[in-house]
C-alpha cells in the first residue's frame, strides 16, 4: 500500500500537470470569441483612430473579429472600470492614455488600481511643446526662464484642464527649474488656441498637431529626444528640468489573465506597432508610435504615477 504522504505528493504533481495542460489549452484556444478593445476617448479622437488601426492588425493575426468600443467619460476612468470588471480571459483589452492610471487615482476614488491591469505594451506617445504665438517677444525657452526669474508668475500659459497631463508636465518643469508661471485651464486644447493666437495667453502647452496647424513658435519639447519636425527645439532635460511626460499610452488587459495569453498579446503588440501601416497611421495623426515592452512600460507607469502623486500633493490637487 502507498503511504498517505506519497499519495498526497502524487496528487499534487497530478494537479500541477493538469493546471499546466489547462493553461496551455486556454492559450492555444484563445481567442474563443470576438475580442473587444475599449477606448477611453470618444469616436474620432486621435487615440480612437489609432486604436482602430491597431485593432485591424490584431484581428488579422488572431484570425478573429476585433471590435473597438468607445467608453468615454469620468476622466477616462469609465473605460478602465469596464475592463477591470470584465472576465480575466483576454477578450477585453484597453487602448488608452495612461492618465486614468497615473493621475486620476490620486485625485479621486476609483474602483480599480494600477495592479488591476497588466500593461501589455506602450503603443503611442503624444508629444507636447511649450509654445508661444508667432508675435511673442519670447524667442527661446531660456529667455522665458530668465523672464520668470526676474518676474515670478508673469507668464500666463494655457493648458487643457486642471490635473491634465500637459498641466502637470508644465508644472513639473517650472518647479524643477525653480520658477513659477500662471496656469490658465481650458476645456481641451482646441479651446485655448484662439486665445493663444490673439495674445490673451503668453504661452500654451500644445500638441505637434496644433503647433503645426496654428503656426505657433515652439520653445521646448516634452520628450526624451528632440522632435524630428522641430530639431532646433531643446528638450526639457536639455534645459535642466526633470519631467516625466504623461502623454503616452498603450494596451492593457485585466490582471489575472493566463500568462500564456498575456505573452501572446505582448508579442502581437510588438509586431503590430512595428508594421508600416500602424507607423504610417501614427505619423498621419502626429503621434509617435513608440513601443515599450511589458516590463519597460510597467516601470514607466510606476515612476510616472509616483511623480504625479507627489506633484498633485504639492499643488493641493490630490484627493
């Protein structure tokens, strides 16, 4: 007869092998039905258009329908709430900017946390510039900094809302460089464009798209490297500022999804971001199709969330 301990060991080994077989089968069978990509912004937005280009490529590779679902609202949190509440089987993904994870949880109570999701990969980055109207007397970022050191707060800059990524990036820069400016919040970037053109504002935090369309003068770029479109414009790091830009995003899946499914989705994400079709769509939308793998993306999110939490406390904008 077998001893109870030997039987227990055998049962444990059998259970482990069964678990591995089930996991392997789930990865091979995935996806078993159409996959949905939740976009946290409205139809027609830049992120939405990019998500649809991504979804088309994903559908081809999975040989399954991929449906883009727009779930805007609640400061981009509504879509993430939907994904957090979905089954952890890889059939619902989120394609979103990172702000509902790096900023919003510091400002309000959320039904999810950072660890509610697996950050599969970074798929895009929206580059912002500090810009002035073409008629401005300011011709360089260094000139602006000298102006603010001599006259603290004597520069009104527009941004797309209190606590938004561009607002916090600008404040990180000012504080890092030991100066202060007066922020003027608007409901989105396009809302302050006319005031910046008219000189009602001295400066603004603008995207590449607005910069080119309205012919503003760029003074600094919030990115690790200089812009190919504006190679003479220094980065914030070159100015001596420590800024962690938050205007990037990527693909997420609910935590608890089978590791084999996560690995497969991460690999597909890498392939898709590198395709000429996706790269071209991003370029058309004036986004950078900058890929980061799961580990690098997770590290960036963690560092960003910590920095923004500290900054929001300093600005008294934290819940």
